[in-house]
C-alpha cells in the first residue's frame, strides 16, 4: 500500500492532481488507514502511470477516460482505442505542420533586417503587420 505522497513520488504526478483524478473518477476513491490517510494499492499505481503516460502523449482526459473504460474489453470494442490513437496522431501531425509554417515565417522575419538600425526595422514591421507575412501560420492554414 502506498501513501498519496509515495504515489506522487513513484509516478511524478503531483498530489493535487492525484486528488483531481479521484474527483473526476479516473482513480477510485482510496482506502483509508486507521489514521484516515489515503492508501493506494499497486493497481492504482499502475492506473496512475497509465494516466500520466497518456497525458505525456498529449491525450485529453476525456480520451484517457475512454481508454480506461476499455479495460477488459474484447474484439470490436477495442476499435475505440485505435481511433483515439489515430486522432491523436493526426493532431500531432497538424501541430508539427503549424510549427514548420511558424519556423519558415520566423526565419524569413529574422533575416529581413540587416541589423542596421538607421531605418524602420523590418522585423518590428512584420511582427506588427500580419499582412506582411507570406502565408497563414496561425494554425488555421
């Protein structure tokens, strides 16, 4: 059995976050010791590690909850896990594409000025005027 502090140390999840996960139903309400301390078993430790890893992979809590609900599922019910992974992969790829667009635009902006400061700075001008950009880079393009 683990205290909440030990659970936190073993998983890297902060104590308030563990309590939040309990309140959201992602973790079961813990047993209590005679001194009313929360006590967790290995199954809760494993579940919290699953949640932490899912969060590290960028999954929203709703998807983690859906994945947790599949515990013990079989057959076609497991398609939901695949759908969640595919959607998360698509989201990551879109964020990467957005970052590439930002990199291209920022490279262009950073090289737009020769470093001389006896004129209007092209960097400041471009930061202040979105129409001076080559294309969309705000996640909508």
